[in-house]
C-alpha cells in the first residue's frame, strides 16, 4: 500500500531563509538593547515625590557599552517635565556609562495631593548616513511617576533653599561690629603707648 505524500505550501529552503532572517534581526535588536541604556533614579515603585509648586532637576544617565560611539536624540513628554539641557542630542562614546540628561520637573501650584503624573523620556539613536544625511536607528524609552504629596513628604523637604536675607544681614553686622571693636582696641593701645 502506497502512502500519499502530504504537500506543504512552503519549501524547506524558504523556512530556513525566514529563520535565518529572524535570527539576524533578533541579534541586531538585542545588541542595541545591551549596548545602549539609560539609568534613572525613579521607577513605578519608587516615584519622585514633590509638593505642589515644587521644582526638581532629575538626572538620567545614558549608557553605551557597545563597541561604537552613538548619538541619541531625546524627547521628553509629560505634563510636568521638560528637557533642561540646551541641546536635545547626546553623543555617548563607546564605554561611557554616565552621560547626564537633565529633566526639569515642576509640579503645578494647584496640583491636588495624590495626583500622579507620568514622565516619559524617549531616546532615538541617530547616525550619519551616506552623503551627510541623518538616518534613524534603534530607540528606547523609560518612564517614571511623579507623585504629588504634602510638603513634609516631599523629597526636597528640609533641603537648603538658599541663605535667607536676614541671616546675611546679621553676619554683615557682626563683621562690622567686630571690625569696630578691633579698630578701637588698637587705637586705645596706641594712645597708651604715647602717654607712656
């Protein structure tokens, strides 16, 4: 009895070609992920806590553990955040793991306690193509929450906010008084020498 051979629509060679293409794509994608990254001080279970009206500069750090230098274009989205650097492009040399990206986070004065804002930072790798044209390569995104809290729960509660004017005036007055006392004391000693 002769068994009928089943027909498959795709040949063995085509299947192998697709598998090889998938492996190459996955390898390139994984090399981008492992080569580039960003460090952040806040995440979902560790939000940035600020009171209404407060402002904080948050520093992210770009990392490049790959063999080639990379340049990234940053985009910050979120109601309470903007990029605090003059330029939105960051050159990260091969092996550099601490390229700073500064984000200014400012909570509105009228924000309700308990509100949570999401800050999203996207980094698109860009590189020079042929003829000086810019082409886009891989990208990655990180985000962190900003939780509106009472003043005493705020992360910047108790941080020095500059020297009060009254303190500066008191210090200047103390210096002037000490200078007058020293001057008067020296003048008195000079008179005593003349009398003798």
